[in-house]
C-alpha cells in the first residue's frame, strides 16, 4: 500500500512539474504568447517621412500594412556601411495587452508603458524590467536607391 502511494505521489509531482514548465515556456527571444505576423515593408529614405533614418540615432515608427500587429520601430545605428535595427512594438516579455506597445523615450531608450521596462534604442539591450531584448527583424538596404526593406 505504501509503495503504491509513493509511486502515485511521484507520478502526480512529475505531471504537475511538466505542466508548470510548459505553461511558463518562452521562445528564445519572446514570451510564448507573442503574436507571429508577417513583416514585409519597403521604405524609400529619399521621402521626407523617413528622413530621420538618414542619420545615426534617427528613428521612426512604421505603422503600415504588414508591419506587425502594433507596428515597428526602426533606428539607424551606424553609417558606412549603413546599419539599422528593426524592433517589433509588442513588448517581448509580457503578453500583449492594451498598454504593452513599446514607445521610444527621449530618443535614447524604448519603454513599455505597462511596467516601465526599458531597453537601449541603438542596441536593444535590456536595462530595467526585462531580460529579453525587443523582437528584431531582418532588413536590407540599397545605398544607391536608399531603399530599406524590412522582413521576417
């Protein structure tokens, strides 16, 4: 009887442990409830709307079709050759909510208004409130035409 009870107890503890681990799972770069949407945007940096991206440290919000569920933050991180970071505006560390759209603060950091988590704008490195960096996407830049393509 004691042996049966011990085996049952071990089985129950093992089951609860596995369920607990899976319920709190996260992908490598975001929480498991992070929305997966196609990203496919082309920006012509010759246009005035995107002029900030012609300068290191310049950034813009992109809220076009196929720019994710809440849009993107694009920042120019270097010149010669041009380098960019493309961040999703969904907070990477908590499930989407009415107040979890990332915002640029003072042109130097990214802020989650829900819990005041912050990241460095140029690098995406977490500074407070999260150990996960913002979700990033791929980009391709044609210097001759000044066309910046964003994609996943």
